[in-house]
C-alpha cells in the first residue's frame, strides 16, 4: 500500500534527510517569493495582469512571485533561457557539441558553468525590461538611477539564488531541481486559484467548470499513459567463453520512452513564447512605426489561436531537439557492439544506429504530438467557447508539468528504495 511505502521512505535516514532538505528549499523559495520590492501600486498591478494575460503564464511558474513583484520575480526564466541558447549553439559549434556529448561528466560540468555565467547578463537584462515596463504601466513609481540599479541587482541575485537552489536539489538525486522548483511554484498557486474560482462563482459557467475538470482528468490520464509508455527493442548478447566459464547468450530489450524529453519541451516553449510578448509590450509605448508594429505583435500573441498554433509547433520542435541533444543512438550502438550485444536481424555498428534512429523518430512523433495537443487543447476549447480562455490555458499546462514532475520524482525515489533493498539483501 502507498502509506506503507511512505513509512518505509521516512524510516531510511538518508532518504528522509534528502526529502526534508528539498522541502526546506521549497520553504525558502516561498518565503523569498513573498518579499516584494518597494514602491508597488497593488491596484495598478492587478489591472496590469488582467490586461496582459500572457504574463500570467510566467507568474504561474514563479508561484506568484511575479504578481507580488518579489525579489525572485524572474523565477528560473533566465537560467532556462541560457540553457536553451547553449543547447542551440551545440548545433552550430562542433567544439561545444563535443564538450557536451563526448567529454563525459567533466564536459557537462563545463557546459553547465557556461550556462550559469550566461544567466547573469540575461537576468539583468530581463530585470531591467520588466522594471521599465512596470514603470510605464504605472505599477511602480519612478525609480532613480541608483534605485533602478539596486533593484536590477537584487532581482538578478534572486534569479541566481534560485538557480543555485535548483542545483542543490539535483545533487540530492531525487529529481531535477529546476523542474521541482517550477512544480513548487505551480502547486503554491493552486489554493489561490481555487479561492478565486469560489469567490467569482457564477452558476451560468457551470458547464465550463465541468469541462475544465473533465479535461484535467483526461490530461492526468494521458500524461501518465505517455510517460510510462515504452517501445522495447530486443537485444541479444553473443556467447563468449573465457577460461572455463561461458558469458552472454541472453536476450533482453532496450526500452525507448515514447516521450524521452519529459516536460522540458513545455518549459522551453513557454520561455521562448514569453519573449516576443514581453518585447512587444516593452516597445509598445515607444510610438511611431516601431510602437505600431510592437502593438500589432502584442495583439497577435494575445489571440488564443495564434498563440495556440505557435505553442504547438514549438513544443513539437523542442521535443525532437531536446531528444537529439540528450539521446545519441550512435553511442548506444557502439556500446552494444563493445559488449557483444546486437539487435536480431540488424548488423552491429552503423546499421544498428540507423535502425534506432528509425524507431526513435517514429516513437517521438507520438510523444511530440501528444505534448503539443495537451498543451494547446485548453486554449482551443477556450477559443471555441469564448469563456475562461486563460484559466483553461493554465490548467492544461500546469497539470501537464505537475503530473510529469511528480511521476519522475516518484520513479527516482522508488529506484533509491530498490537500491537499498538490494544492498540489505
């Protein structure tokens, strides 16, 4: 039973300490998310988020840190953007790709260090843009150069601190730190969403609420199904005689996830989608031709159909891209050949790698279409019905991330439990 598994987890001191440490990190994150920068006009802030609903997505990932204008208002956005930029650069610069894929753990650490360094200017630039936009909208009062510099420094430091907290969680080995902090931000905002729904309850919208909850159940079931789905490739090992003993001669399989990229494509796509809207809103008050173009772009991104189509395409694209960066069939084929393994009916080496590419591309098509459909389905329903567009959009994306991260974290905790069972045996 599940409660017996929970008791077992807390009986193991090492695992209990890891979970308590992560919960402590969550508490620090929530405290920082409620420390605002000075000079905020609460009424203007509320009107701003009602007017620019796109920023609600960013606020969702920060757990309300943005609409509080807290010191961690940027969340993990600058770090995620830096990772996207450097992973795209691996496709342009062979030396960067070699460092990331072929130099092992040392190369990955160096790659991550570059991402951390790039986070600093990105956080400062994004912080400056957000503060300038909020000043133009009257959300905060005019800032002197000294106060503006101090605020940008504080906001950038908050983003870097969150990045550090995420890496501390990852080092504990019970989940991806960045995903877990985003998960914590979404969960922290759920009670407020429920309270808002109860306060603004309208019996006329009952069909919309029922449709929302039905979609939530379908999304949860679909995410569990796709995340747990595998395409097993049969693998056999040749018999080898060493001295008086025989090795190999067994058959097993190589599991390929239908969605090997997990929830990362959703996070990447949202990070990219937010930038055009932010820049358009930033330049909208400039006037002239630039201001007119920026206002047109901002209006286009507020259209649920335009947003939905771009969102779907980016999620599918990033599913293929992230899998190509993290999963290398050539390396797997080479390792299989070194260990005497082969896929029945396929030559070892290059033919095996080509066969795995063939299977992977077709499996990924299902995973990419699923992720894209789940991400935009709430927006499509909102566009058809004309009600609760933004709530539907957040509902689908949030549930997708929450369920995916919860499944992955449970899988890692279960693996640690099994490892300790083997050690005791």
